[in-house]
């Protein structure tokens, strides 16, 4: 399970602007992937494109960028903007929150949930 990292802001502690490429690099490393693995997962020919994205030489196409949050298990909002936490709740946590909200809103009862698989 991934731990929630602190907020990564658009400025580093050294005053350098944190770019999309920087965030791609941080998320990739946090996911334990090398550039070649990312290139393979995104259907690219080589890791050089990933390197170009991370250094800011080029930007990833929208379709590849949209696949990255799932690949890196990070927040898409954070990846695009640098705002908020890098990672969010797991899918299981999100499902639990949805169920709790539905129970609180009276949309479903505890009894219905307990007997849903019976």
C-alpha cells in the first residue's frame, strides 16, 4: 500500500518551479518504475520519450498523460497541476466512503448492505 506523501507544491524548497516533467519523474520513481517500464506500459518504442518528458524537452500527448495516474497510482490533479496530495485514498477506501455516504443519506440501510451477498 502506498503511503500518502506530503503536498508537492509548484515551487521546490530551493525556489525552482516544479514542472510537469518533474512531477512525472517523482511519480514514476515513487511507483518504483524505470523509464523503460513506463515506455512499455504506455506503448512507446523506447524510454527516450519518457526522458524527454521528464526533462521538459517535449510534453506527453494527452492520451499518454491520462494513463499516467493509473500507472503511477497518483492523483491526476496533482500530476497536472502540482496541487494537493500526490496520492489519494485507495479504491477500497473510496468505496468505503461511498457506502458510508449512501448510508448517511438514507439511500441504503446497514441491513441491506449486510444481506446483499446472502
